C-alpha cells in the first residue's frame, strides 16, 4: 500500500491505496470525481488530463503515489462556484463539444497550453493550438469548434 | 420560436464542469461486481480444454463462467440468434469471448481473465473476401441482385468500356467512451440495466431472453453515450447480458466496461468491401450501362450485415441516373469480428463505388470530373410540387417521360433532387474552376509536392429499410407548476437529439426550452423503440413528441376556450403565455387551473413514417421517405517522396431542410466530414495472417487528430425546406455528411493523377503507403 497525501481542487486528501493505483482511479474511485474520463487506457486520447502542480498530465498513466505532495486540479475544480472558468464558458458557447466525453480533457489541456504560451511570451495561434492538441482526440466534432473555443478563452484568460 | 434557434447542446453545462454522467460514472452499490471476458486468441477452432480453476482462485474473483455453466442459451445477436455470449465448443474469431469473470474490482477481473487454460485445436480460418468466395462462405443463399433496364446490352453496345475493381477498408468506431453496462437486480427477479446503447429496447429484449423473463421484467435506461456512430446499436448487447446474468446468479449489481484494447478486438466495425465495376459510356461520359459486384466482408455472425449490404446497393447510384444497371451483392462470412452498423450503414461503401467510376471515366475520356458528374445527375425536381406550375399538353410541351422524375436502380422516383442548384452554388462559393486551374499550373512547377482538388455530391436515403422500424413513441407530462417532462425513444450520443426535440416541445407549448426537462431514455416510459440509427432520431422522435405535446395543448386550449367562451382553435401558445379571448395568461397559470379543473396533463405520442413500401428481395419500391443532399470540394497536398498528405481546404454545402438547430447541424456536418475523411485516409485496420487484429489501440489505429482537420473549413447550410412533411420541414443529418469526406479521397487521387499519365487506381484507405504505390502506377 502507498500513502497518498495530496490536495485535490484545493482540499487536502490522504488515503492508503494499492501501490499500483492510477491517479485516474484515485480520483474516480476514491474521490468520486468522475469528470476525469478513461477513454483509451493508454495515454493516447487525453480524456483523462488533469493538472498536477499546474501542469497537464494524463492521469491514466500516472500513479496516484507519484502525486504525493502535489496539488491536483480536475475539471470539477475549475469553476468558482457558479462562475465558469473562461475555458469552460468558451466550450459551452462555441459548441466545442458533442458527446462530451473528451471535453474535460480538452479543457484541461486548453488551459495548460494558454498558460505555457503566455509564460513563454509566445502567441498561441491556430497552428499552435492544432499542434498542442495532438494528444487529445475527439471523434465527434471534427475539432473546428474546439480550436475556436480555445482561441476565445485564450483571449479571456 | 425555439425551433431553428442555434442553441448549444442541452448538456453542455454538465460536460464543461465534468458532472455529466456516463454509465461508468453512475454511483454504484458497494457490493457491485466487475466483469471481464476471457478471449480466444485463435480465429477458428474447436475448444478441446477449458480450465478456469486458476481464474476462480485469483484474488477478488467471485465467479467465472463458461458457456457450459449457463443455465440457458444467452444470445447477443440483433438478427439471427447466431451469437452465443460465450463460445460453445467452437471459436469463430480471434477476440471472441470464451468465458466470463466477475470480481470485486475492474482490475481484478481483467487480471483473472488472463489466467485461464484454453486449448483450441486450430482450423483453417477464412479471413479475406477472397478466402470466403473460394469457400462459398456467405450469408443468404446467394447474392442479392437489383436490376433496372439491361446493363449487359447497354455496356456491350456503348462506345467506351471502363472497368476496374476497388477495395475499401473497414473502420473502427472509436467512440471515446467504450462499451459499458451496469445491471441492478430488483425484487422478484426483475432487472434494471444502465447501458451505453443506441438501442435500449434491444438490450431489454436480449437481456430478458437471456434471463428467461418477459420483457416487462427488464427495464433499460440510457441517459447518454460518449459517442455511438452505429457501434452501440448491437455491440452493447454482450455486456448488458453478461452483467444481467451475473446479477441474477449472485444477487449483486454487476458492471462491465471494456478496456479500449478489448473493445477494439471484440466488437464489430464498418464492413470492408471490394467493388468490381464495368461501365459503358458514350463519348460525352454519359453512363449508358453499369454493372457493380459488391463483395462485403461480414465477419463471423450475421448481425446487421444484410441491411448494411442492402443499403450499399441502394447507394450504388449516389446522385446519378443509371438507365441500365445491375448490382450484385455478396455477403461473405469470415472468421473475423462481426462487422456492424457504422454511420452511413453501407451507404458510404456503395457511394464510393460510383464516385470511383465517375473519376475513372473522367480520366479515361479526358473529361472534367465535375462536368461529368453534373451530366449524369438525376433530373432536377420541379421547382414546385409535382403537377403544379407547368402547363402540359400544348404543342411545345415536353413529353411526359422527359419531365417526370427519373428512377433509382430500385425503381423509386427521385422527386426532390436539388443537387444541380447546390452544385452550382458550391462551385461558385469555393471558386472551384479558378483554383483547379491554379493548382494545375502550380503542380507543373512543383516536382515533389502535388496538390489535388475534387468535388463530390451526396444523395442519401432517409428511413430504415426495414420498414417497420420507422416508428417512434413519446411521453410528455406537464406538471402543475408548468414545468414539462419530456421522454421519447431516441438516445443521446452527442448529436444533440435531445436538444432538438426539446426545442420542438417548447415550440408546441410556446414556452422557453429551459422549461422542458430532458430525461433519460427509458424502456419503462416509452416501449418498443427503434434504435437511434439511420439518421432518423429527430425525424421520428420529433414527430412523436409533437403529437404528445399537441394532445396536451389541445386539452389546455379546449379548457381555456370554454372558460372564455371562445373557439379552441383561436387559442394561441406563444411567448410563455396562453393567448385567449384578448388575454395573455401565463402558461403556468393555465396549467394550474387545468389541473384543478381535472384535465389530464400527460400524454403519449406516436409517429409512423408515411409513404414507405419496400421489397428488399426484388429490390423494388420506396424504401426512403426522402433524400438528404450535400456536396463538398476538398483540396489536398501530398509529398510524392513519402506519400504524406494534408487536407488544405474543404468547402461544404449541406442540406438539412429547414434546420431545427443550425449550430447542432453544423456540428454534425463538420464531424461527419472529418470522420469520413479519416475512414478513407489514415484509418487502416490490419489483421495478421492468423486473423488477429493488430490495430487495437489508438497507438496503431489512427483516427483524425486536430492537425488533420482541414486548414480552411467552410461549411454552409442549404436554405431549402424538406419537400416532405417532416418535423418543421427539417432533414436528417446524422449520416449524410459523413460521405462528404469522399471528396478528400478523390482529391488525393487527383493529386496522384498529376504525377503521371496512367490511371493510379488508388484504394481506400489512402494511407501514405497506398498513395506511394498509386504514384508508382500513375507514373508507370
């Protein structure tokens, strides 16, 4: 067993879990935060993306124990009460989703890329968004409105 | 009015905050068991030994079952009862479930499923279309054949003969949410099943059969799927049945979710085809006679293969009038996954055949491929309804056979053909002619990179070809506070059906759509539903909900009219108010008064599509209520050294009739196009020579990523109403845009043609390897 002491969406959590428990299992099964989805089980599709100390990671290939001492943010932790995060609002307003299964991962990846480009002083243009989204698959939308959503949010964040 | 408003998806607020629930997210009782299948690694053989002792002894395992442990037959087939849940003595494909494990966790079940000792005496497997043909291994007694006119004579006497053969691969659905089910045992042996399915009634029926219960003892609920695309029409049956059997045997809830690799290895995919063609054409490229032979690889079980292969035949004409045509269709049985429904349901394969013929004829005769297509189009529909607006019988009147609609190869008149106008508008808005010329000169100066451009049309038949499926039911309640509860037989898989139908309900009552509560599809509320498939969801369920709403609305109108001493027909429902006798009463006030007046505020609604008549054996009748149309122009660039390629630009004009929700419809068009282009370019399924699927994860099976989408993507909706009386004159939109992706494949073929003088004979999918080989053929 491994002790996992972390902060999830700002709240401290401590549990003893099997050594091999994945972060996504910890979030979904232990904490019932089911907005983080398992799409492909092998870190290809990006439906499981969460923020670990502010950086996007695929929680289906991260051990819960690896997150020891870290701060984890999930899709459930983005909104401030009723106030949606600009990235959430942009996906809603721009029809950036259909079945919605990839959406939480897309939003978490979108926020991460906006922050990284801003920190590096680079422009997050459409070509950059396409490149950055290589690790997030969507089967429904054809990505058009996803790119549009991230562009809008980048201007509002 | 709420109809035609571009409202966002109803569940968008839930999706962006992560609280939308899929089956795997539903809180489950603490003692729930988790299931996994143990699979055959052999494509064909007899099971000589099956020892589950180590499985049963594994940590967390509560139960392990083989076919011999089942008290009664458990069958998963939607059609022919030929799919046992667990292999019975023989295996028929690599990936077939052989046994079932129930354990205390998902992981424990999956680990244990690897521990069985299975011995299989391997036998030669039929894996390919050619294997099956050689062994005459097929479904149905022989090929289905549809005939119109005399193709053989027309081809023999035609000035030119163009012939060839096209292979096209299948396609993995890759719904982001894998298959999942949860069974919850109830008192008295009843069962409740939560299933990620497009067809709750089928789940109910198959679970009831497997449990030995009448259908009324099983209730199935589906709130949403994380994508379906046809892959959840029948492929969820196995999981639901397995969960229900374990729940019945143990009295504990049981849940099953396929790991992605299992999902890809176990479940069926789009049918791959080979289409042979012989076309007799005149000097202008008009097709005088055409023969198609469709070879359809169905896999080991019948599933939905017969209607899929039928629909391929029904789209062998696409948008073109074929005066003499013969279509022969072989449904071949192989030892591979049982191919199943996938967006378009055979239509895309049939359509790809004729689009290939058009390009081949254009290349052989040196005619512009778009002009050739236009010359072969069906005759335009009259501007107004048939028989109106035209004078007949005068000296200069056209002969009746010249003005009447032309018929399809299955003898259905095409009465609503609008592609002439749509094509003209798209060619203009996409600047096709100038770009084509510019690309030709660019290519002449570019030795390594070559660009290509192509146009393709879509005419897609709307209705289930199994005519009795064209029915739907709805249940609507208005509560005494004026809130509305809406339920119907359709399922939500992301397409926005629930929102569209809620907009219909809101429009009928003249209230804001926010007043309409959208609820999970539930076999206990609306019975005997058809699958949400064949693009029919909003056509059928929209009409059924309208009927239910109108029943309640008429009761409300009669009630208030009587109070105001006026005619019920004068009562209007608009802007959240009921307008009667010069007053505008709040809707909720009228509802409350009606409740107190002892008026029933609940109603069912029903709809059956009119005008359908179809004989699938003779290939004659009217299988479709109407056609949905679209067209696309795609431009690509390819690297002649590596075969790598990109879509540079796509222009689309698509016909949704009078759209119920233009935002949702555009989403279907964009997503459909990209998925269709994926089928024909990067999505390659590879089986090894033992019949094992080697592309069983996204690492090896390449669906379009964000970078694959067209750089420039212009989508417009055609602004005409449906000529048939559909819900608010809208048209179905789920499947038709998928086939717009054919233009991307044709554009690649065009780019390859610029590398040499010969016919490149590009197969599908046009992977980089296939493109390179085609360049070799073009250069000769």
